[in-house]
C-alpha cells in the first residue's frame, strides 16, 4: 500500500471540537474539580489512598515524602511528580487547610510563600482526621476503578465521615469553569448537619445559617460585611470581604498599628513590600516604619506611625490600598454524579448525608454478610459438637482430607464451608469452655445480624448512626472559630480615607477657592497684626469669603444670580495658607459672569430626615428674604439648580440653614439691624423670589448679613458686628426688640469714617474664636472672649490693625 493511502483526511475543525471536548471533560472530571461527597480532587484522594496502602497512619513513624510521591506516581497518578508533592505540601500547610490532612516534618514553606524543601528532605504521615476519611474502605463501601495501566484499583471516592468539602473547602481551575469553596468551622458545620437531620431534611438555608455563621479561614482575620456570605450560602456565588485583625500599641512613645492576623491566601512579605512602595509614592502617608516581627509564636506586623497621624484614617487607607483587606470570591462548583454543579449550602449538606447513607448501607451489608457467614460456620460447629467422637473416628478412617470432607458433609448434612472449618478446628477448641464460647458467639452474632437487617430497612436508624458518628467527630476535632465576623461592615466610603478635621475654606473675589488645615492659623490676641494668608494674583482680587468647616461636610455654594451648586469639602483642592487656590470654574460649572456670594455647610445632604428637618433661608442685598426646604437642594445637577429668582438690580447675599422657629437678625451696611420671627417667612419653592425683609432710606445702603438664632440661645450668646476698618463689638440680644419684617431696623453700631461701613454680623459665645481676613490676604484668629460686650450705639474696639487702604474681606466663627 502506498504511503498516501495510509493518510486519512479529516476536517480540522471537527477534530479540534472533538479533541477539545475530550480534553476539557478530562480536566473537569479527573483533575480540577473536587467530588461533592469527599471534597477531594483525584490527586488529593490518591495521596491519601497511597499513604493508606503504605500503612503511614497518624500513629506510625514519619516517612520520606519521596516515598509517598513514588507510590502515588507509580500506581495511581498519571501526571508529574511536582503536582503530587505540591498537593502533599498544601495538605500539610496549616495556613492553607483549615484542618490539615497531612502531618509534615521539615520545611513545608511559610506565609511568605517560601518554597518547601525538596521531597527527599521532608517527611510526612497522616493526620488523625484523615483516617476518618478512610475508615470502612475495606468493607466495599466505595466503588473502585482501574488505575492508568489497568493493573491496580483505586477508589472513585473516599467513605469520609467528615464533611471535608465544607470544613477544608477547595479551589481549582478547570476548562471554562473554576471552583473556589471556602473552609468552615467543623463544630458549626456538624451542628448544622445535625440540625438538618433533626428537621427531617427540611431546614432552610436561613435556618442553616444560624449554625454555620460564615467561612472560618485558617489565618483568622475578620469577615467585613455579611452580604457576600448570604449570597454564596444561597446561590453558591458571593464576594467575601476579608480584613486583617489589628490592635493599637504604644512603642517607645510612638503609636503603632499591630497586625495580628492577615486575610486568607495573602503573601505576607509581598504585602509588606507593596506597602513600602505605596509609602514611598506618597499614596499612603503617616507611616514612619514597618517591621515584620513574626516568629514561631505567631504573626506580628508593626506599622510605626508618624507623630499626629490619625490611626483610623491610616488604617482605612491600608485596608483600601493594600492586602490588609482582601476579597475571597466564592464559586461553589463540584462534581455531583460525575457532572459539575453549582452548589448552595443546603445542597452540599444533603449530598454529604446521601453519601454517608450509602456508605452505611454498604458497610452494613458487608458486616451482615460477614456475620452471616460466621454464624453459618458456628451452626456447623454446633451440629457436630455433640458427636465429636464420631467425627474423630470418621476423620481417622478417611483416606485423605478430601475424603474426610466428603464424609462429614454426607454424615451430618452440613455445607462444604462448614465441613472445611470443622476439619481445620484445633483440638484445644474441643474443650467444654471453648464449646460454650461458640454457643455464646452464635447468640451474639445472631442478634447483631437482626440489628443490621433493621439498619438496612429503617432509614431512621441509619440517620441516627450518621448523627452519632458526626457528634463523635465533633467531640474529637472541635475547635473555636478563628475568623471573626463584622456583620455591619460596609464597603469603603471616600470619607473613610479622609480625616474629618477642621479646615479653613477661602474664596477670592474673582473665584479662587482652597482648603487649608485650621491648625496653620495660630491664636493671637485682639489688635494683632495677623498672619500672611493667601497671595492673590491680581491687584483687583482679594479674599471675599472665609469659612471654617470639616472635611466630610457638604458645601452648598450660592451665586449672586441665584444658582446653587454643591461639593464635599474634601473635594476642594488643598493648599497652604499662602497659596492662592484653584479657580472655582474648574471645580463647578459656574458661568464666568456669575460668582459665589453665599454658602451653607450641611452635615449630610443625603440623609432624608436631615434634609426634611432643615430649611434654607436666603436674603438679597436689596433686603428680599426667602425660605425653602433643604430637600429641594439635595439633588445636585452638573450646571447647578435655581435657588431663588433674583430681581433686576439685585443679587443674592446670604444663605443660612434653619431647623426651628428662629429669631432672624438682618443687618445693613449703614449699621442698622432688624429682628423678626422666622414664622413671618413662609416656605416657598426654588423658583420663587421671596418677600421684603428690611427697608432702607439711605442711598446705596444694602444688606451685609443675616443670622438666625434659636430662642434658647439668645441668653447664652451675643450679636457680633465688625466694620470694614477692623472695629467690632458684642451686644446683648435683649437690646433688639422684635418687630415685623419689612421695617427699617435700629442702630447696632455707630458708623464713622474711622470705622467704615458695617460688613459682618454673627452670633457668638465666649467659647468661640474669630477668623478675620483682610483684602490683602492677611488672616488673624482671635478669641471672642477678648471682644467687649458694649451698647448698641457704640463704635466698638479695634480687632485687627489695618494698613492704609486695606479693609476687612470676611469674618468667620470657629467652633471650639
């Protein structure tokens, strides 16, 4: 035959489909996925069975790892030696397996992913718990299959008494699928299975979760949040957030974060190395030094903090950017009836119980048949014991053993097996004592057989046996949960990474905004010169607004045209006290012809109760006032929302938050103040213009400020006024009578050329400080207690020394 005729042409597409399916199924069934019954992949099962065949049990001496690898490779495993040894190593690593199945002696690696010693150096034997997986294997309890060369048989599954797939979990990557099953606590797992048995297999997953709380990882740590746990219990898929367990210590006067436990499957040395890199890059600030002090006693990583570092914020950053917080993505897939199945918790428990039930049936049949055979032999003894002399004479006269056997069968009507055992009986067993033992054994085994027959037909007895064996396992291997659970943990908010400290916000006349730490501004006495603040870039620019806030607050910005925008305070660019800040147009979409004239600080604008409790009161320069619920401003838009309709020639001046029926004070540049009750202003929508609050007969006069004071606070504080030339004073509220809105007000400060016009009004107490900023950028911080309480008609005292042509730009109260 020519060579060409030996070549068979086939379609490569068809061949690839067929071959790849064969390959993928081989990987899925024979390599990568565990069996739901014993929780083992083939290589794990072969290692344990190989050790069983070699007799390397927990009570035997350690044997070289290479010996077991050779046994498994030579008899059962058709792959490389590396896969077998790596499997053995993992089964011995206490940080990988929650309940290690192999007891290793020698270097088996570390949490730092150090490689184990070569197999010729290490030694192993079974752990006691592994023997529970192999008990009864001699009793034909599991199906056996031929090995790779059809010379030996190996088990398709182990007759395990422990729910290994739950207590040790499993992970593997197959073709087109992967499994990742977390480990669980053995006590919780067995308690859940027993409760499931007691409920006649009707326990719901929610009820099972009362027993199995969550995974229990060998490295401990904290499960942060419970949603992922609930998800995978019910669907077989879920994302578990794992955090390191930490505490605080002071070492040599420095505050330190100590890590006691790290998340499962995290490489400790790699995590530390990456953290050092993040510190060098400046992504994580506040760490002075990192030390790994782990030893044989346990894990200990020390983060030494720099002075004045907020440990909560730093810890949140470590959780955010390093593997101190890690994720375990659960995907519970295992082989059930030879096919990959997505599992939930109840299904796994049911399949384990089905497996145990099958094992007990096969074990019982084996024991019953064994006892029946023994009873059959004993019955032969009992038939012939009374005629022992006849038997002896019969044997003497027989030509050979076969003839004697034939004679006994015919003479006493016994079976061939009975005859054989009688012939093998030793003379010492013919004593009356031994004969009595035979009768007792017959009675005992007959009762045993009756019980075993009951076990085979009565499912409740088998269930009771399963439960008793499980409780025995629990009592042997019970230990405490290692992984703690934080049921209420949530994913990160940005606020978790930002310290909620007090900051100073400044906005310039032309629209530059910045955020500076309040600690940069030292307290000075009244009449001080102040510190150099921001350097403005234009002669026409100056700092118009100054406010003290905390990083987590919401800042609502109101423009002179009546638009409202909002920001989180931490979104405002940070700068030093001498920097000019950033153009506000780069942060919010404000029109170039518009500018910020007012602002409100709100604690949490996303909290429904909060926004319904508060209202926004606005006043314009022409004395128009308006009140609207804060709820109307809680849904921001990219280009802002309308806050108030501004009449021609007017502009928005001030906006305040109110919660109850306050007393409203509105001040004019001319030094007059009006007081009326908030209830005189009814709530309206965003697209209204408001009503008249105050009238002035003085040309070019305008509103310069407004305050809202609760009834209970009138006695505790005073009305503070500051003029543009740096004069100020406090006056008691009782000096201002309550009138109707729309009036002209009464004098609150004596305005002269020396004082300049009134520019600021505020509610203050002795405990407060004031931040005062000049147009030149100089800022001073003074205590309110140094400002005298004076009559309404006085000009006040000098608060800050002013240079020629310089004026006050803004004043802000600091809450202590």
